[in-house]
C-alpha cells in the first residue's frame, strides 16, 4: 500500500496559486488534467488545459455537454461505473489527438468570431422556422 501511494504521489501533482505563466507551463507539461468536481458551472481550467493541448477528464456536467456537442477532441467524461483509477487508465490507453490539434481546435472553435458565427446561425435557423 505504501508503494502504491508513493507511486501515485510521484505521478500526480495538485497545484494552486500559480500565475498565468506557471499555469501555462504546468498545463503543457501535464499528460492529463483531471477535474472531478460535480458542481462547476463553467470550468475555466478545462478551457485552459485544452488551449494548451492537454487532454481533460471531467464529470459530465458544466462545460462537458457544450464541448462534447462541439466535437471537442481530447475531452473525456468520467464514467461513474468505473473507479477513479479505471477512468484514468481508460483515458491514458486511448491515444489522444496531437496536442497542437487540441489547442488549434479550442482556439478556433471558441474564438469570438466562431461563437458569433454559431450564434448567428442559430438565430437565422430560428427565424426561418
């Protein structure tokens, strides 16, 4: 049990109080960002991790439905039937898209102009109905 705990502590880091540059460095160095919170309305850290090209594992609340509907690469929902370890192993076994591909997707899809186009498309579709 001590061996397992030591191994976990060597691979997992819980960080807080970082400035913007430090956060970008850590997101870029991370293999996976995990956000187990069930009550986040809109997790900015999810978007920050994706903007750095880091795959994300999170509960299927908050931004998950929106990002999933936009076909976000490297977005992984926590499966409640699996243990935390099994969820992480499931994500790490499946190859994620290239980090550059993830970052490019988030920047182009969630840019103001992309959101503006989506909003206009939705408004126009509503007006036609």
